[in-house]
């Protein structure tokens, strides 16, 4: 069965791997992008998730071209790393506005059609950092931890309508986001990971696709770590 899927930030990194995984399964996949040339093979809609009006327009276009969103993957996210002493209020609020409020905007808009259809799958991309913390990432960790409370509230609110809401919490994944780290930082991270390597984006995508599958129909409010064992015990 071909479903209408939306992956925010599906133009690169983990989001692109997720979009490809759903497309491989035969789903219709829309991705958001903000600038440049989006990758081919998807319904690419221009959308900055910090702008409610752009989110509304994106959903209208998707509904028109591939039908109401049945599977939403809220993946778009940013970092603005800085030690607390030097972290500006803007560094903090921009990260929160993108990672948390941006997720709220896309989930709220998706919920409308899911309630009507009495089914839906929502997967939020959090991070091991949201559960463990990381120096220099107080803004990012706060935003990613908040997604857990957000998703669990929605899992309770929407469960009776056959809508599941789950979180995937990746560890360190080889993308532009982590390529921005210094070699020393990258080596230190690998030393702490039991599997002693970074994840490939496809390894995160596999868990997301599973949570949206029929096999995962009884899983909601879960936080699935895909972190090579880094966060074990949280
Ligand atoms: P990238 O930096 O490679 O990609 C980020 C994606 O988010 C891009 O598609 C980007 O779009 C999009 N995005 C950022 N801000 C906005 C916005 N305001 N509106 C719309 N789209 C936006 O990151 P990753 O692929 O590594 O990360 C994807 C998700 O996974 C993020 O939520 C991240 O926090 C999380 N994650 C990543 C980990 C890692 O190690 N890489 C580990 C744990 C979690 P554009 O191309 O337009 O900039």
C-alpha cells in the first residue's frame, strides 16, 4: 500500500536517507527544503519550519499532489553549539524555535487529517544528546529532550484515534552536522561509543521506517535509541 509520507529536512543527511527508505518501500514521499536544488525523485516543497505560513502552504501542496500526510517524520533540526557563558539568547531561542516549536508546527498541521482518517504515524527525530546532555549543547539538548515529553503527551492524546507517536534518538551519525566537528572531537566521540563508529544515515532510517510500518502498530510513546550503545541505560 502506497502511503503519503512527509519528511521534513528530507533534502539531505538523515532526512534524505529516511525519504529514500520510504520511497524504496513504494510510498509517495514529500520532502521539505529551504534553498538550492532538492534531490530528484520526491515531491520537494519549499518550507522553513520556523514559519507557520510556509508550513501551511507546504501541507496544501502535498495534500493536492499526493494526498493528506499519513506518515510524518519530523526530522529537520539545527545546532548552535556554545558554552552557556557565551550562548546568546538568540542561539538558544533559534534552536528551540526550529527543533521544538518547528516540530510542533508540522505535527499540529499533520494531526488534522490524521484525526479525520482515524490513523496516522508520527516519528520525531530527537538525539542521544537530549537524554545524556553534552557540554556546549544546552540549547540543542533542551530542544531534543523536550521532544520526548511532547511525543509522549501526544501518544496519550491520540492513541485512541489509532495515531502512534514515537521518537528515534540517534547517536552520532555521519552527516554535515557532525562533519562540522573537529577531528579531535570526532575521535573522542568514537571512543565513547560501544560499537566504536559513527552510524550511517540509513541505519537511522531503518528504525524510522519500522516505526511507521504495520509491524509497529502497537508501539507508541517509545524512544528508540539508534546510538551504537552510547546512551545505554537512559
Ligand atoms: P543536517 O545538518 O545534515 O540536515 C539538517 C536538515 O534539517 C536539512 O535538511 C535542513 O534543511 C533541515 N532544516 C534545518 N532547519 C530547518 C528549518 N528551519 N526549516 C526546514 N528545514 C530545516 O542534519 P542531520 O541530517 O545530521 O540531522 C537530521 C536530524 O537528526 C536533526 O534533527 C538532528 O538534530 C538529528 N540528529 C542528528 C545526529 C547526527 O549525528 N548527525 C544525531 C542525533 C540527531 P536545509 O538543507 O534547508 O538546511
